[in-house]
């Protein structure tokens, strides 16, 4: 018996019908879910986890996800009816709902915000405004303008028009005055339609009508019939050149429309043939995901060291602990992952392989494809929404059991995870900054593993301080791989002294003579070179040599970045662009120069210094499109590129054979960046970049340019001594009360007016101190960049011991005090953001 029938039975036997209500999570920042009434004809259809369309407020039509169904009548408002139910089965499962609820609580945001981040936008709905003719419009003598007539004419041939279509028709953007006037004349109606954004991909196929295959006679008379129209004949002939009429089975009678209709054929002739039912057209939904990738190899036979590590990992899993695999670059971690994935899939479970960034995915993904073929789904930011929906659905319907993806892959509808791998667990790109939820995918994935009772493996050559401490505390199991796979050696390090070279005037631009010499040697031997330029806080800008004026953004407190290739100034915070001034805005001098250097400047200099070398650059600017990153990597892998200049992107898990030299610019700035994690960053970054050198046989060479060759961290990096780095770093963290011993919650306040903001921030701090004590509250302080998009910014840090303090209480308190603050009259437009465990 169906659900509906069951309900009608109930109807008869109960005097009073029970009404069902649904708590709906809306994709907007509301602190609570909202309750709606389920119409009788949707009972049974509306389930926890399914999408419904509801009205919120007077104007908004939104799609939400049902969190729960119950009988409780909301107390403070009259529940509206659900307008529509979109799914026959839930798109979000119960485990996900639990996970999303946890995320919202832990990261101090709303579940609606989590949902917004979680659902690919193809699964969200938009409401689109449409117009149609008013069936009741009088035939009376109305005066219409020319534009109005265009619209009315169009509406006679197509039932409805969207605003975009109207705008196209009229060739103008400002369509509202015209529409308003038509509505006043009661000639059109306006309504909102909710549309699904996901568009399945389709292909069109063409086949000759069946009876032509049955006898030669039929085909013969068809040719006679088409005798006069040579264009239609041409289409038929082309079809017959693809399909052998006497051999064609039913399935081989179809040809792709795109294969049939080459440019020399007439589309209108085909139309006629279709209209006369000589040809039949069919449209089919196909997958965007390549389902034809056939596995090429099995997993590799593991070395003795790898096997030992594998056994220890299993021990950790047995003890139900997350495992931290600390293995030097090139030690064969990825091959171990592959074995574990195979085992997990064979046992019937799902596997999530997290990668920090798109940068990493191309090489790893092609390695995984070789072993797992199309069983692997890929989920990352450069994918289109439609592609993401297909991965989502693939996981939901069990077609995809292995997903390699970036941080947002934790939101996918897994229902039976048996293994989560977090590759390069130390990477900060696992943390989302903007917008909420400001989550850390590594930490969230560990929570996810509790929900699924799955195993977790974190791998890295440079563990984060937090994870390593967890391992020492025996919360995680620690497994080590201290040597490179096979004959692989780790690179040797050399320092190039910037100060002495500058004094003796032997620098060429930003290159020390040592680095230049090494590049020259490597090029002569036809070996490849990677040059690393840190991006953070370091971009070229303009300065007037006469008055020191630096052009700044009008709405952000930040200097504009100079982009050489198109000669413009760009604000990296709001995107504002302006052309490079010919004269100084402040003093009128023409002595304007660029300061600082980025990857772009290095690339230019290299082309002059080594005109015969092929130089390429990899940074955010050169990798915007979907395949550009892949292409740069491919050219480098094929040896077409001699020198690759790049940013942090280069430090992430790339595996090249012929790199014999890595050059590091500007170590000093990385290590002195004002942040308590700067040493940790520096150690990780330099070790990882160096790891790109000499992967197969000899270890290759790393040259670090520095003005401080005696800087203590450098020694630890050179000797690859992670433990001694960890020990000194953890002492500092303890002494200065930082994570992992203390938790940080960052509160960000923004407002248009500086003094209102400062006043609010001071009040907040006073209240926080009142509840938490002076020790635990830092600030308020202006961040380095204190104004973005015309909003001033202040920051407050709350710092609490990890042990003995109930962090949920603290979060509740921070939240409550924030709400109270916003309630005061002049602070309505204050914006408050929370960042739990900021990095
Ligand atoms: P990591 O992930 O630790 O950086 P990889 O798994 O990429 O290390 O291994 C480094 C290199 O060694 C790769 O080129 C890989 O193909 C090779 N390799 C690793 N394990 C094996 C194995 N068991 N047999 C053959 N080659 C291996
Ligand atoms: Zn000037
Ligand atoms: Zn700006």
C-alpha cells in the first residue's frame, strides 16, 4: 500500500486529522529552522532530507531541506504551507543532517549557512520572474509604446518570457519601466517560477524510420521521392554512409546528430526529413562524468618498509584511532593509500580522499584513475555545478564509491564511509575563511569518521604541530617512513647570502651569483629547475621616488598591486582596477617605479638572463581556467619547460623526475611573517618545495637565498630535523599560550564608521572580560588591513585553555553577548563574524 493510500485510510478512522509539520533548514543565515505545514497531498512525499519549496517573508521563495517532521504547532507564528516538494527520495541523508548540525554548532554559524556551502548550487533552486499575457486583458483601445508591442507580440507566440528574455528582446537592461506600464494596463501577469538549476547533459541521435530497413523497395521509393531535393538526398546519403542498411541492427541504426550533420549539409533539410517522419530524432540523458576510464594497472607491490608501515596503520585502525603517517616526500605514501583504498572498496565501503587544493588533484587523480578507472569520482572547485551534481548523485545512488576531492567533498551524501584519507594534512587550504562555515576540513573529517565509524589516515611529510601533539598524546597513532622509496635521496641544501652579494654588488636583479651559476649548470645538463617565490604579503606595487606616495585602493586600506602583463593596478581585496598613472597623484612627478617582485617579475628577468630557456609561471593568475594548471604541469612533465617559477602551488605533492635544482627566494619574509604559526609555515613550505627536487636517483640541490644564514630554523630545515623543530616550537606554544594548548576564537567586527566600530569593539571586550576574565580576551585590534570594501574592521581574540573549560559554554556566551551588543540602537548595521580555530 502506498503512503497516500495509508493516509486516506487514516482519514476515515480518525475524527480529527493530525497535521504534520516540517522544520525546514533555509539557505540563509537564520539561527533557527523554520516550521511549515505539510499539505495533505504531500504527506509521505515530504521526508527528512528532501527538498521543499517554501515562501519566506513576503517576497522570497526558497528551497530548503526538511530537517524533521513532527506534530508540534509553532507557538509564535502561523505556519505557512509548503508550496512544493521536489524529491521522491531525500537528497541529504540522516548522517549528513547530524554532521551539518555539528558543523554549525562547532563553527558558530547557522545550519542554513552550512547547507549553503554543502549543496552544489545545481541542487539549490532559484526563483525566476516570468511574465505571460493576462487572459483577462480587455481588447479595448489601449495605447502601446513600440517596446510594449514587441513584448506583447512575443508573448503571443511563446507562453512565457523570463526577464532575461525580455531584456534580450528589447536590447536593453532597464526593462522594469516597460513591464510596470504593461501591468498597469493589465495586459500582462507577473509570477515567480521556481526552477531547478541542474541541467542534465543530453545528446541527440538520428535514425531512419524503421520500415525503410525492411525492404529494398521502401528505400528505393524514398530516393525517388527525394529526387527533386538534392539537399535532403545529401543528408540521406550521408546517413547511409555511416549506417550499413543491410547489416544494421536496431541499436546500430542510430547516429549522433553531431556526427551526421557536418557543415556541408543543410539543417533545414534535416528538419523537413524529421517532419515527414523519414528520420526520427531522439534525445537522451548522458553522464558528464567520463565513465569509460578503464583501469590500467594494479596497485604496486609494496616495499618492505611500506609493508611495515601498512601493518602499523592497520594496528592504529584496530585501536580505533586516527592514524598520522609521517613520511618524507617521495617515501611512497600514495602507494600505501592506494592499497588501503582497494581494501576498503573490496569490503564494500565508501572512501573519501581529501586533497588540499585543485593544484594537487591533477597528478594524483590521474594516478588514481589508472588503478580505479571510472569508479573514482572527482570533486573540486574548477568543476562546473552540473558536474558536481552528478558526482553528488553518483555518491547518493551508489555508483561512485571513491571520491577524491577538495575540502567541500566532506559534504557529499556518503552513507557508509569506511576510510577517509587526508593527504597533506598540514595544509592551510583545508580551512575555509570566507564565508561561513569557517570550517577546517581535516578536523571536520575526523568528526565525520566518528559518525560513520570509519578509519582515518592523515599523511604528510611535515605534520602540523597540532596533529603531531595529538600523536604524542596518543590520541592519534603515529606511523613513520623515514626514507625515500627505492634509491631516492633527499636533496642537499645550500644557502646563498643576500647581504654579502648585495654589498659586493654581485646581485643580478633578485638573483644571487650562486643561484645564477646553479641555474646555468642545470640548464647545460638539460635538467629542470623550480623557483619558488612566496606570495603571501608580497606583491609588487608602485611608488613615487620623489614623494614616496603609493597608490592605494579607494575602498580598502591596501596598496594596489601592479600587474605587468596588462599594465594595470588591481586591489586584491575588492577587485578594483585602474590604469597605471603617468604622473604621481600626490606631487605630479613622473618618477614612478615598481617595488617588490612577484613571480611575474622573476619570469621576465629569467627570460632576459636565459634567453634560450623555456620559462613558465604557475600562480593564481596563470591557472584560472579549468585546464590551465594541467597544461602547465603536462608541459613540465614532458620536459618542454626548463624553468618553472611559481608560488605555494608548487609545494603541493607534485612528482617530477628531472628536477635537479630548487631555488627559494625570500626565505626571510616567510619566517618573519607576523603570526604565531610563521615558523611552522616556513618549515612546511620550504621542506615541501625542496621535496620537488631529485625524486628518483640523486637528491638534487636546493638553494635558499637569505640575508640571515644563521637563523636557527634554517638549520633544522637543512637537516630535515622535524623532531627538533617540533620540540622548540611546542615549547613556544606552551609558553605563549597558543594552540594546541589553548583554543582560539576570533571575533571579527565590521562597520562603516570607524568610531562606532571602535566603541562597539571596546564594549564587547569589556563584557567578554566580565564573563571570562582579563586573561582570556585579547584586543580589540585593527588587523593589518583595517578597511575592506569601505567597512572598517576590528578583531577580538578569545583564548581558552583546552583542558577543564567547557568550550561550548564559552561559545554560547560569545554568541549571546554579540547578539546583545547588536541590539543596541546604533549598532543594527554592525556585522559580526566568528572564526573558531582560525589559522
Ligand atoms: P609520496 O606520496 O610519499 O610523496 P609516492 O607514493 O609518490 O610518495 O612515491 C614516490 C615515487 O616512488 C613515485 O614515483 C612512485 O611511483 C614510486 N613508488 C612508490 N612506491 C612504489 C612501489 N611499491 N613500487 C614501485 N614504485 C613505487
Ligand atoms: Zn609623488
Ligand atoms: Zn579594494
